[in-house]
């Protein structure tokens, strides 16, 4: 199923968000990462192999004449980070009105765009089953971002996802080189906490974004209803919903979110919850950089 996430209005909103971030360049994007690494100063530092989307003006043609391979020059400046954005592609993410999956893709695209605007590299990882599928683009500029975002629009949200294995089995998780953003509803029985500890071991910055639908955040149910498990038909049931059952559900959800918040606080991980109908500006500039839940 194709979910259209890129259009003129959305890109205009991302450009406006990027301009706001450029005024300070703090937090997760740029500015605060001065290191002896690579950038655009005149002091030469090293070579690396050319990737599609790199600036061809930085190709060293003398090196190409010797080795018949493309290499670009790297210069000493601010450190370029590699941000990885992981999207939960389980069937439960395709639920809700508005759909959680569409919001997940918009959020992934937004943070990818802001990373590129801050001159960081980006990779999108689609978590499917017990693995994470790389879209195949190492994103270094807006052209490669557009190609990756268009590929992401064709993502299928189906089956179950083991968040722990999908993250621990990453082919190239990186080490002390950037931010990992995990976008999910976290309505899972998998041990995602082990995945967070794995990323902590890799010295990654971590941002966890939980997406829930309005019906999940603010249930207003009464009478006989069919409860369907989008990932396991064996759990389907018909119940008579009462106000006490709704209150019990709300209490259980609050306790679960508190558990996530407490765990993330103990690890120095940023976590927040958004609704599937929240505007992207609220996700980026709301309470998103505090370890608490948006209500």
C-alpha cells in the first residue's frame, strides 16, 4: 500500500522547521559536535570512497587516475554524524484513524530531512519481522533524501515485529557516531529494553517516539464490541465494554508509559508519545525533547 508523505505543503513545513533549527543548531542536530573529523574547511584530512549523492566537485581525479575508483576529499571541520531512523512496520502500526503508519512515515521523513539540513548522513531502516531492512540509500543531500522518502512510501505494514532482534541484528549499528531514532507504538511483547541497552553499548544517542491513535489514547467505547489483534487472530474476542473496563485500560496504558519513561530516564534516553493526528510541528517543537508524554 502506497502512503503519500511528500507533497509541496509538507516540504514547505519541513523547510520552515529547518530554518528554525539553523538559528541555534542545538539538540540532536548539528552545531554541538565540534571534533577532529570531516567538514568543509580548507584543511585536508582524509579520503573516503564516493557514494551516490556526494558532491562530485569533491572527487579527487588524481586518485581516480591511479586506482580507477572514485574517492572524495574530506576536510577537518565539524563532525558529520550518521543518524539512523528505524520504523516499526508491524500490522498494529497500520491501525488507527488517522493511521499510525502514515504518521510514522511523516515523522521519519521529517527527522531525516532535518538531519540532511544539518549536514548529517541519514539511513532509513524498516523493521520487519526480526530484521531491519535498509532502504539502500546513504542520504547525504536532498536529492538522495527524496529518493529514499519515495521508496519509503511503498512500505508494507504487516505481521509481527520483534523490536529487540530487529535492532540487535542491525548490519551496521554504528559506534559513537550519531543518533538512533526508533518510531513505534511499542505495543509489543518483545524485549525492546535489551535493544536500548545494545544501542547504549554502541554509544548511540537514542530518541524513542511512541505513536498512538486517538482511540488508543482516549478510548470512548461502550456496549458490545469486537476486539481484534491485528498481528495474531488467536487473540480476537467479543466483549461487552463497560466504563470500568475503559478506566482499567487507561490505567494500564498510563502505567506502561510510566514504565517506559522511567526506563528511558535511567538510561538518559529521550522518549515522548505523540498522537497519530498531531501536526508535524508539534512533534518537532512541542514537548518532544523532554522525557515525558505529550497529553
